């Protein structure tokens, strides 16, 4: 059990252990019920538990990462790391468990969500027509790709074998504080949290989907504005076809509109074995929750060398 989870368990257990026997008897049939929202960090079907990095529960518990037992085992079939869920926490004098688990789908904040959906469908149809690969699912091997970083160097995903990769998509002219800037700010917080591991055990990758404007020199200035570490946080660009292929792997849609870019939001976590752990859509999660998911991924051992067939870039 990690230090974070050990502390979380003590949070629930110690107050009960400190109660006098009389108070325990009085509370014997009491039941506490709380509504909770959080990001799934890991799923353990064998022990029928979820580890969730959740928001504060007002008047009851601060924001923390906790293991929770699930009452209905079949619930775990639909839940994956990186999903935002809402659930009911039940605490009695003898046990605690969660029930009524609901996956919280990301709702676009675009002025016209219907238009976004139509364009996403159009992008999918065009992808199929062009022979683009299907969107990767959790557990799939992530194909290699090679782009150019902010220092005009070729960077391939395969050169970071054995490291956890966290990937997001941006464009430097994005004017909205809750879109690209929020995702980049999340990475800024990740850089602080994992400073000792960045470049050694993990990397951060920000990929522009506006390569016509976001050339290496532009990305270099953008990286400097975020005080990005020169080793460990890469800002990548490339040809438009190459960018579209990488975005297509993760269902990342974008299109120009009135001088700006309309786009979806995705944050990707890839494990040491180049397997997709999570594809988090939207911006309805905190930097801490993303960090908790990455920390859990870092604790997983490397299964072995990546298949040589995956070492060759797909384009």
C-alpha cells in the first residue's frame, strides 16, 4: 500500500478506533451517505475495488486518493482509469463501500455543441475513408511516431521506452483560459510534482495541432513562457498529415474556424510498455487528479522490452 493510500485509510479508521465503547454502540445502526466525484486511478476487479482521486466531501473528508470497495462487481466492467465518475459513498459502523457509480461524460463547452458533434462525425468519416487507424482503446499498444520538438530536433516516442509518457494537444494562439492554457497549466503542475522523475521515469509531451503557425521557434518561446524543463517536457510539431495521424490515434478532432481552431480536449497517459492507460477527454479534472493517475502508472513495473514491430514509426 502506498503512503498516500495508507494515509487515506487512516483517515477513515482512526476516528472510529478513538471512539469510546458507548458511543460505538450508540452509532451501531447509523449510516452516512455522501455523494462523491473523482477521477479513477486504478481498477482491481479481483478485490472488487476502485482507487479514486476525488474532490473534497464538504464537512466530511478533504480531497484525497482512496481505495473504495464496490458493492456491485459488474460496475467495474465499464470503468477504466482516467474516467471521471460520480458515486454514492456509504459508511456504517462496520464497513464502507460505494454504489450507484455513474460515468461522467465530458460535455463540450463549445457555443454550439451540436456543431462540434457533427464535425467530429465528419472527421471520423474522413478518417475511415483515408484508411486512418481506429482510435486506440485502453490497453492497446501505442504505435511509434516521430515529430519535431521546440529545439528543431527529431523526437520519436520509441526513444522513451521504459518511461511513462503524458501527452496533450494544444495550439499556442488559443485564447481561452479553460482550454489549451488549462491543459498546459496541468503540465506545469505536473512538472513541479514530479521534478525529480521528469526525464528519468516520465516525460510530458505537448503536441500542437496548428503546425502552420506553431513552428519550432514559436514553440520554444511558448515553452519558455511556461518555464518548461529542457529535458522532460517536449513541445512537438510536424507536417499536417503527421499531426493528423497522431491526433487520430486518440480521437482528437480539430478544424480551423474564423481564424482560430475549434478542437476537442484530450490528455493521454501511456505506460512504460507503450500501452495506453487512459485517454481523458475534456478539462473537468484537476492537476492533482492527473498526477495521482500518473503516480499509480509509475508504480507499475515495466513488463519487458517493447515489441520490435512497434519500434518502426508508422509514418
